[in-house]
C-alpha cells in the first residue's frame, strides 16, 4: 500500500509499505528516529507500535527541546 506523508511545512512524500507495518517501521524507512518525532494520523497522535492505517493524512512533526 502507498501512503502519503507530510514531513515539515511543505515536504510531502509517498512511501510504499507492506500491509500490517507499524508507524515505527515507517519511520525507519524514512530514516527518522522515533524519539525525535511525533506521528499524527488525521491530526491525532498515534503510538509507534500501531499499524499504519490506509487513507487519511499522515503528518510527522519533529520534536525540538532545549535545556
């Protein structure tokens, strides 16, 4: 299945994934560290171990912290 991902303000990508893959494996394919991002599906946060749902909008937001 093909999913569309919005990462950053204007970077949209399409990625081919297998049925039943998790958001964590999706992040791996994109070369992103799960600790540094939040994944939203249709505006709602999703856990990394949840299976990717077909359709809707997947958005990846980088977490920035300072100390």
